[in-house]
C-alpha cells in the first residue's frame, strides 16, 4: 500500500496514466478466445479540434468500451480520422494564400502532396486531444479514410455499384457553392432568414393581347426562364395554356404550361419556371417535356452571368455576379432596372400609397455551411448513387429489429427520410479526396475501373483516355467505415473475424442522414448484414440558457479548458450524468465542479481507508460477514452492480451515472464509513478484521464500477491501495450475485440510517447544540425488536446522532419539552429540559413559521393572478412556483418542529 497524497491532483494523475495504458497495449489486451466486441468511432475531421460535442460522443463510447473490457470481452474501439475533403482543402488553400499563392499555381499532384505534408505535420491534433479525454482507443490500428487499404475499398465499392447500375452519371440540379466551386449535399446547406424583396413581373403575350403576371424573389433568373406554369383547373388561364409569352430583356418566346405546382391561391396563380436554377422548377420542366440537357444555364461556377445556349442575354449583364449587393453592380439590380424601364415591373404600393420596386419580404435563403456564401441551384453533370434502391434493405433492417435505434422516437424520422430519399450526388469538384475511377475517351464514352490499366484495356490500345477530375463526397468513403476499417475487401470473412456487425454505434442525431443511414445502406449491400446492432443517437450540448452553441454567438465551451480546470474525470462524469435519452444537454460548469468534488470525496474516502488499515481486496467474491453493517454494504454493492448493468445495457447513461454516484457518495462514504468507525476504533462490537476486509472489497468494487466513467482517479486509487497482479483497466467486472443480498441486514441498517437522519434534522430545527449529547427513549418499551436494534447500534447512534439510549429516565417517559421522531411505527423521544431554552425556542419557531407562511401566501397570490402567469417570462413563473413550494415545505417543517416541543 502506498500512502495517497493529501490533495487530489487530476492533472498529474492524467499525465501519467494515459501514456502508461497506451504503451502497455492495455486498450487492446490479448484475449484469445474471448467474445469479440467492437465499436467504431465516428471519424473526426483530420482538420478538427476537440469540441464539446466530441467530448460527449467519445465519453459515451469510452464508457461502453471500458465496461465491455472489464466484462472480459475482446473489446476493440476502432479509431481514425476522416480526410474531410472540403475542410482540408480549405485549410491548405488558406495557408497558400498567406504566402500569396493559390491552388492553381500547382499541378493537382503537387497540391495533393502539399495536403499530405500538412496532414503529417498538423493533422493529428484531435487525436492527441482525444487522449486528454481518456479515450481508450485501439491506436495501434488507427485508420485514415485516404490510407491505402481504405482507398482500395472505396474504389471497389464505386466500380461495383456502377456495374450493378446503382451508380451513374446524370445532369441534374445540385446545390452549388460558388465560394468553394463544388457541389454540396442538402445536409451541408444552412437556411437563414434574409431581408429580401418580392417582385411582380409582366410577361407580354406573343399576340400582343395582354400580359400574364408572375412573381419572384429572384428576378435575375428570368433570363433563363423556359415556361410559365398555371394550374390546369384555374379558369383564369385555361384559354392561355399552350400559348406563348415573350420574355422581357431576352425576347425569347416561352410557353404557358399546365402544372399543379402552380397554386391558384398564391399571388397571380402564374409561376415563372427556371428549370436550370430551381429545384421545383426542374421537376416542372421535366413534366413539361424539357430534357435536362436542354435546360438553360445562365451562371458559371462563380455564380456570374453567362450567355445561355438560347442566347438573348445582353452583353452588359455578362460577367456580373447574379446577386451580390456588395458588388459595384450585379445582375439583380440591372435586371430590375431594365424591367422597370420597359414597363415590365409591377410596382408595390405600401400602406401610405408610396410606390416601390418590390414588396419587402423575409426570405429563407440557402447558405453553404462552410463557405458562408449563397448557394445556387445549378445544372451540372454529376455522379449519383441510386439511394432509393439501397435504402429499402436499410428500412427493413430497422423495421425488423436487426438494427435497433435508441431512442426509439428517432425511428419515425429515419423512416420518413429514407422512404423519400433522393438520388445521392457523390461527386465533388475538389482536388483532395478519392478521385473518381472513371476515364473518358475523345467521344465522351466513360470507362469505370479500379485502375487506369483496367480502363485502358476496356477502351482498347491506342485510345486516349482522360480521368474524371472530380473526387468523391467524403461521406461516400466514410459510409464504408464499419467494414473497411476491419480489413475489407482483402479480408473475405463475411464477419471480419467476428467483428462485423459492430455491437453499437454512438452518434449525434445531426449526422443520422449524413453518415448513419449511409453506413446502413452500404453495409447491407456489400456485407449482406447490418453494420451495427444498435444505433444510439445522443442530443446536442447546448449553452446554459439552452441556445445552440456557435462561434458567432460566442457561447462555445472549450472542453480542454474544462479538463485543465476540473480534470477529465469530472467532465466525463458530467457528460454521462446529463445524457438523458432524447434530450439535449445544457452546459453547467457548476455541475462539473460538483463532480470534481465527488472525485475528491472518493479520494478522501480512500485515504481514510488507508489510515485505518483497509487495503486492496484479494478476492472478487465478497468476504464472509457477520456484522449487519457489513452484510448491508455487501448487499448494497451487489444491488448497485445489478442496477448499473441494466442501465448500461439499456444505454441509459444518466441512470448509470446516478446509480454509482449515489452509492459512492451516500451509501459508502456518508454512511458505511461513518457506521464502521466505532468498530475500527474499538468503540463497539467486535469484528474490526472482518470490517477491514469488507471495506477493502467494497472500495475495490467501487473502483471497478466507476472506472468506465472516471478512469484516471480509479486507476490511481487501485494502484495505491495495495499490491495487484493486474491494472484496473483490465480487471474483472464486479459480480452481481443476488445470493449476497441479505434482506434482514438491509432492513436494520436502513432503519438505523432513517433514525439518525430524523434525529439530526430535528436537532437542527430545534437548535440543539451540535456537540450536546441527549438521551434517547422509545415510547413502546415492550417492542423487543426495536430495543435490540437500539442496544446493538448504541455506538453508531452515539457517534452519528449524539444520543445515548436509555430505557428509563427518573422512572418516567419524557413527553413535554422533547424531540419526538417517528420511524416506521415507533415513536422516539429525546427530552430537552436543560438542553435548550424551550420558551425561547418556541418563540423562535413561531416567528419563523409566520415569516414562511407570509412569503408562501404572497407567492400563492402572485401565481393565482392570470396577468402574472400569462405575461411574465416562463422562467420567472417557474421560479415563483419553485419558491412557493419551498416556502410551503419550510412552514410545514417548522410547524412540525414546534409540535415536537409539546
């Protein structure tokens, strides 16, 4: 046994233990024949640094993997990073810009080499930070989504999907980010409210008989209009269907078509259709018989106006940004000016009768989540995956229970998205990433193969080929994570050594469709089995006021700063304790500080044990015990193990954390250690050796149970409590043997705890001096069972409640001027004559009762006032309700104390 320092210093402990675990290979100990258990980590971006969401996600995973390891399983936590195509390319391009260079100053190969250099020098920051958190990952097998083995998996999947007709090239609208110069997914688009305008335009009929009025928030797109749509049942326009209007500015003739997309109740009931620049219009255009290849495109990759294939766009508009109010001139302003000059703009008249070009409107506008620029729907040739076909088995897997989603409430969202899934655009116009394995000849014919040699062989000797310059969407490769990280496709074992499917996946709900659903689709298609048996979706960590954290709001929290301040164990325990299924977590630094205090309490409890000769236990099974207090703590320990196992099996992290917290703080530290002090110090019953053995065993079980939540302090205490033949991280999980539960001992100690608690509360209420010992009597002197309990626990009652049991005082039972408490059916009486000034105490209590009742009634009056309840802030109303309940309880408690005095 090594004496523990007086002060608990988490920083010093954490700095020692993590390198030790990693160097000794204890995150993946050799366990031949053990049951495999696998968890894959959502790979953080290689550009990333640890944020509070990572801290939550990885803490929950580490709890499960440490628990599985302690259970004796061959637990493997697969770790790695994602190459993060857009984010990484942005980082490296910014570095080049600082040196007055740009990507296009280099060849593609040169630029990619620079990215690899950056990755080797700076790409490991987040993995170092995960170590600070205590994550017990299999670092020896760390993966990267661009490593050689993973790249082979990506190429194989692309080629096989293509050959199966599930991956194809198509001309469709995409979300185009003009800032990054690439397509992005719907999930990478942020919708923001922007102050905009609603314009009404007149399109003249070809025959000169009048106009048809349309409305738009994007007047510049009229340059690429290809139709005007009206509802087929709209009587106002039936006669016009099939006729044409002449488009202002360009002079092109476009048809009036019938389509139910046009709502007769909105605006004029007529809608301008720009299929090359609006997702709804794209579908209307296809229904009208316009082929995607014939749809007009009026923008280049930087969202600047270009000439359409149909011509007609004036030279003065070409090269202008479509909508950039910061520019000296943009297409929107110039188009509005020309429409106004031609009499095609219908003015908006405000409430004061003043005319304006347009009506002010708040517009829901799409922005790129990384670039921050307005996203343009843009018609381009891209590669797509037939997601609807791949989604069907993934939907059935959740319906059948092959994969269980926790919380179950997320199933409805999953089904809705998967049943309405659109083709998945998987190509990106970047240089960093998995370059698409497709080659084109001079006639544009495509050859898809894993290598250029295979493509050349298919094309034939002498055919010149050029490779598709695009790369794959990052999520395409990360969708293969559960099996590509385990050696597929080289490993042909369908279970990948018993590790596929993974046991559980823990993920934020915000990447359910980015990543989780796509892993389901790819895993089922290529492995013929779900990628994970359980999908646990946790909430977001929000600011203390419930707002979503963001850098722009300045309310983000640095987890590393919290670790520096309180220790990793405290932060981890906070994350677990606050993680309630289906709810977000509100940041509360006071709670983290409280869990640091919890660690300190455990530390001090271990020091107490050391000072009283209590050390490491030599056995997993509980020692033999005769004393009720020892039989009780054994039963409490076993019950805690049982509750903890159930909570972790059900992924109820908050319940698991609360279970071990209450047992350690209340049962072990506050009661058991106090109750055994008389035994250890020779004040009461015999059994000191037995008690030391039981206490050492109970502390060991605490360290094992608490280890998944607080690995650093538990490993430190385990090492210091006595000689061990193994480290705690690879110890054996506690035994939940119900035979160790002793109901009679539990009843007796529970009775003792309640009696001491009642006496302590009553003494406090009646101002009995803390050090003053008072007599304790029982009203029913014939209750033999209670008398035996009182006599058997005299030492504990004397130490913890400052009472001395005596059957008689001067021959009579004291009644007036006494403390009276009731436990079960027994009334316990403690005379106060000569202990406190009874009259002064009655007066003090009466005054305190009056004050509490007055405040209670005042709050009740405020809460009964509808004006307050309806108009006040919700938090103010909630506080008033809480204060009222507190004052009502206080008045009731004080009244009971006064009644005790008689």
